[in-house]
């Protein structure tokens, strides 16, 4: 049995990360396609939950730096 895959996404608008199952992301993207809509999230990584959350933690300082520059 294969391990469930997750995505790490980044939002420029909210300057934040979002983790969700790959199947959920695909369903939402298909909905956007059907409604001719867009969204702000960009996929950074696909992998097991522990891997994508570790990447988010490793790069959280980048988000913090952007918040400081915006203030």
C-alpha cells in the first residue's frame, strides 16, 4: 500500500503555507477549472505529510522575513 501524498502550498496574498492531501488539491483545482476561476496557492512540494511539514518549518523564516519587510 502506498503512503498518502500531501502538498505544501504557498500563498503570496496571505504570506503563508498550506498543507493538504493531494487528492483534495486536485479536486479544488478541477473545481476552479470548471468555474473558470483562479486561486492564489502555488504548489511547492508533494510528498508524505512529515516531509512536506518539515519543508514548511525549514522555510518559515522566509515568510517571517517578508512580513518584516512589508511592515
